[in-house]
């Protein structure tokens, strides 16, 4: 298994985050985004082939990554409110007459996200598998105890496959990994 796949399949609760997708939002002259955890030590930030440098392009303040250079991509908060929207943003009519969507999956949003990799304290991972009340899933627990394979439904192309799955009909990376790891799946 190559390093990219290994990194992206490693359990995040062990204290290492690879390629967390973060959207930086400009509010009142400050452009920042929230991380899942507070990084410990060095961070690696990249987007669209560009590599950003801590101190020169961004700083870490607790769980926030703050842009300190104009090289960092992001969105303006006013755009999210529908104000002063740049012409390149496509507007979509909402379903059932419920207004308009300012954004849809596409290069406009994808090009404004950054990918952040960092280590964090594993104790910051709030979810504990040992503490999870298995009684809430009695049928699932019984299936696993009887060594039966559960069926899993993933709703949403971006989480279950590659980006733009529904538009470009790419082969799902998730499905390929499941098939490779679990014959007959």
C-alpha cells in the first residue's frame, strides 16, 4: 500500500490528521479556519499544487489556522450572505422554489480549500469506542458476533467516492478499497 493511501486510511483517533479539508473565511480583515484539533508541532498545508509555509503564509492559534499572506485561498463571509458576490460564482435555483444556492460542487469551492496535516494529542479525540453504548445497535452487534457481513449505505458522493462522483462518474475510491480489503464485498 503506498504512503498516500496508508496516510488517508490511518485512524485519526491515534493523534495524526492527514489532509483535513479546511475553508478559510475572511471576516473583518481576518482570514481563518477552524481545525478539528489543536496541532502539536509542525503542520503541513497545501492546496492545488501550492505548498504554504507556517509563519510566512499562516500561523496556528490553538485550533485555528490564520492566513497572514494573500497567497492563502479562502472565501469572504459576505459572499456566504449573498453580498458582493464575484461574477465567477455560479448561482443555482433552489429546489421547490426555496431560494438560490450560491455554490455547488465545483472548482470555485475546491480551489479555495486547503489541506492541513498535523499531529495532535490523542486524548483530544472525544469519541471513545470503549464508551460507546453498543446497546444502541443491538442488531449490528449481533451481526458482528455471528460473523455476518453488514451492508453499509454511504449517502453523498463526496464522502463515498471521489470528488464530483455524481457528475463525472469516476470509479469510487472507497468502493475499490473495500473490495480490495474485503473480498466479495
